[in-house]
C-alpha cells in the first residue's frame, strides 16, 4: 500500500487525470489566461531591465582614430597615426 506514493510520478498522474476529468471545459480558458500572464510578466521584466538605462546615442558619422603600437611598425620609428607602418610607406 505504501508503494503508491513512494515516487512523484503516481501523484502527478493522479493530478493530471483529475484535471482532465473535472476541469476539461475550462482548460482552454486557463491556457489562454496563462499565456497572457506570461506575456505580461515577460514585458514587465524587460521594462525592469531597461529601467533607468539611457538609450545609447545614435552614431552621427564616421569616427576617426589613431593606431597605437601598430604590430608591423619597427621599434623606434615614429608613427603619425596612419594605418601603414613607416617602414613600408611609399
């Protein structure tokens, strides 16, 4: 007699059968309500993550930069910020 409730599976099966027998007409409405609740929770969590964060500014155009410690440049050669190392510049 004690073996019926030793594991969780017999209890789960009994609950599923009881739901199907007694709540079958209400299952579509319950599923719809659950889906709607999940969408609301998901949107609220997304809003909480973004709350207080400013949106990053849109880049206005190309940004110019300089290259520091170019890998092909020889040590001791001056660099003027171009992409071509001084040793191979024409």
